[in-house]
C-alpha cells in the first residue's frame, strides 16, 4: 500500500529550460500507481501556491470533479475558471523531468530551488523559501489540526436554544396598558 502513496520530500533545482526532475523514489510510486501512463503527469496549481503533479488517473478525477460544478454559480465558476486554466498534461523526458508551465511557476512564485513533497495521491512543487515559510507557519498549528481531525467524525452534542421572549406579561399575549 505504501508503494502507492507519495510521501516524504526532496530538494530539487529547476534548470534553465524550466524543467525539474521527478526524484527516483517518487517515480517508483508513479509507476506503481499507473504503470501504463507513467510517462505523462497532470499539473494543476493549489491554493497553497504550489504546483500539483498527479498520475493521469488522479488528474482525470480532478477534472471530473470540476466538470460537476455549475458555471452559473459564481463560486463554482471561479473554481472552474481558475483551476482549469492552470491544468495540463505534461510529458516526462528520458531523464524523468517535466517542463513546468511558466505561468504556473509565476503564479506560485517558483524560482530555481524547489522542494517536492509527497501528499499521498500526488506531489507538490513549492518554491524552497515558500515551503520553509509554509512549514514554519504550519508546525505550531499541527497539534491543534491533528486534534481537530481526530475528532471531526465524533457526534456533535445537541444544540440547545433559549429564546428570550421578554417579560412574562408580554409572553401571555397581552400588552400592559400605558
């Protein structure tokens, strides 16, 4: 099971042509997940200002999820427009490198030095400085986030409402004379 999850992180460098290599251990996972389509990956940007690298079946699921949204609803149209405008399939070359889209890199402030992290079903490419800032901001919140996740499926206590109806003479339906 673990061989089909992207976990861990690697520091990489983007070359002068905008290519970044997929580390060998992540390539092994990609091939385990999708042996028949491991020469192409899907790319999208994330709200965390990273580029998501996905095996083709996961990329297709993301596209399908977006296709179910209603473009007549403003928030859903925003998601469709922004997420799909930064989505593409990218071939891997013989050295297991992908060409990153220049607009995606600009949107995510990705320069030369990056960190590629495993996020279970996909990888994320962060600018190295942005990754360190993300980690620095997130680590103090990690234990609280973990506690919330542990308790998220627990039944919630019943909500009790108290309605203040005013003075007793008003509640009976009569108003005192003035």
